[in-house]
């Protein structure tokens, strides 16, 4: 066994060990607004429930390790003292991951991730309509754990209203965990699905993914693609060039005929197959051919 003194490790190395050791962790999909009412949405895995009476949730937007900056979520909860905590199930995990991209202040992550803003009843931040459980919260206190990169900020939230989809409730209005199908976060690119164990999602690009809002309408509004499919497609820095698409069409035509004659539906089904293997590049080349 190797033993470390935390003081002897870089913050980044220690951060990696802690996130891999304390896992899987539930995900708080936190929706906030700034003082001008601009929406923000981001997932946090330093999160749990700590009390039922009063109903208290705590999540922690940590200071960034690389440059000691703080996230927009923290700025917003300090300014407004309100947040909506949405849960993340498997059906929207790629969109949640895409929303964690570090877009500039004022960029609406709901739009980038292709998620629907739903007005709350008691607080200003919007709910994520696709999330099966949404909890409107007032922020009671924020406890700063440090001032250096990697330091957490405990946002202590009191739930003032909870919304639960009927689809995840049984006949006694008890949550069915299998229907809820929650996912959790682990170290690196790993997530955990209660039903099937660990799986991986590539981390969002630091160079910023194009987002779902930048996609052609027939792709964004596809009847074939799931939210996860769109989340994967949105996490690319740029669309393939005309030359790359032409070469792809030439090579694939030997096996699939003239793909330019395919309907949107046929292309979307074929692209979805590429996505199932994580081949986002080929999916985009097919879609834009």
C-alpha cells in the first residue's frame, strides 16, 4: 500500500484521488439565475441530502483548481439565494455533461444542452422539464471552505417545493428507483448507472462544444435522436469540413450505396448507430452529407 500526506500532493493529484475514492456520487443539476434574471445550468457531484426536517440539500461548487476562479453558479446563489436542484437520470446524462462546458457568462446552458426551461412556482430559477424530480430551494447559508483553487463552497439549500414525475411513482406514490434510473459521478470520465454499473462519457471540451442550439433544425428536432444522442453531437468544437465529408461519403458508399439519397430518418438511424460506438465524427459526416 502506498501512503500519502495530502500536503505532499498537488491539488490536482489529490483532487483526482478523492473523486475516484469517494464514488459514485449523486449529481445536483443546479439551475440558477443572475441578478438580471439570466439563466445558468450546471451539474455538481459534491452533493447530498442532509436533513428531512427541515428538508436540506447541500452541494458545493468548488473553486477551479487550474486558476482559482469561481463558477457562475456560485456567483448566482450568492446574489439571489435561490436554486433549483434537478436530478440526473440516464436519459439526460449526456446533456447534463454538455451543460458543464465552461461557456461565457450570459450563455444559456439550457439552450446549449437542448433542455427545456420550466417556470418554478416559488423561486426565480427555472426547472429542467426533462428531469424526473425537481426541487425548488431557498439558500440558507453558504460556507466557504477555503480561498485557494480546489476549495469547496457549501451551499446549504432548503427545499420549498418538490416536483416528481408520475412516471417514476408506483401506485402508492413511492419512487420506483428502477424507473427513476439515476446516474452518479465517479473519477475521471466515469459515471455509474444504478442498473448497469460504470460507463464513460468524454469530458466536455475546454475549447467549448458547439451545443445543441447550433445544430441544423432537422437534427435538433429529430424524432430518432435521444437527448443523449444530441448531447454527444453537441460536444464537438467544430463541424467536419466539406472535404472530410466528401471523403467519408466516397468511402462509405462502397458499403451502403448512395447515402445522399437516404431520407433524414434513415440517416439519423445510421448516425445513431455510430453514436452507440462513440463515433461522433462519423455520425456528423453522415448527417451533413
